[in-house]
C-alpha cells in the first residue's frame, strides 16, 4: 500500500513540472451517479480529478446478502480521486478532433472511497471502503457542454473491518455537463 502511494506521488510530482499546458480546469455536474467533479491540470497532458456525490455501485464479493447470486445493488456516498495521463491529444489535434475540456484517452491511478450503503440489497461496509487501481479510459465533450467518461481497470479493495480482496474489473460510466 505504501509503495503504491509513493509511486502515485512520484508520478504526480513529475507531471507537475511540465511547462506547456494542454489540459484545462473543468467543473462538472454528473447525473448518472449524481455528484460534482473538479478536474485540474497537473501538467501538459495530465489532470487530477476529484469527485463526490451519491452513486450506484455493485458489491464486492464479501458484501452480498447471504451469499446471494442475484443483482446486488448499493447506493453510497463516494469520494473519487483520479490522476489521469492523456496520451492522444496530439493525434486527436492532427485529425481535427476536439481536445476541449480534456477530451482524450487516458490511463490513470484511481482511488475510490465509499461510505456506508444508504439503501439497496448489499450489506456494504460498516462505514468505509477504499478501492485503488489503474484504469484505462476515455472522456469526451459533445456539443456545447455534454460530458461522457468511461473507464475500467482492476482494483484492490479493503474496508475498515480488514476485509479485502482483488476485483478483476471495475467499470465507471459518467454522464453529465461541463460547466
């Protein structure tokens, strides 16, 4: 865990030293998982995104009710922090495609913290769980201010009751508006 935090800080520091900025600061309102997000430049092709709200999520293996194999749902308050490194800005610009509001493909380091389940059919956690891992994703701005973000990647999760595990594929889909 400490090694992951140190690597995250090293990558963040390196990108903060970049001179030319192509990335932009953006405020967003997401409506698929209701919340607010702020994305700020950390370098010419990197950003730090911080989002909070109440979102739908599936459960981790240890949170299902009575070993249920059906659809498990949970609505939780969340804090989502993601450091994104965009890798195709130049290619998009050369094809005449938009990079406004950080429209591009990225890899990231993501930390997602969820509070206790507000409602749903999941035991959830008794207070707090954390998921960390790398992701690959895309984000686009369409029209005047419509925003789409999709990303996926493996995660390691743990909670305050020392339950933990590896989940092979976490998916995220955000739809909303850039302000």
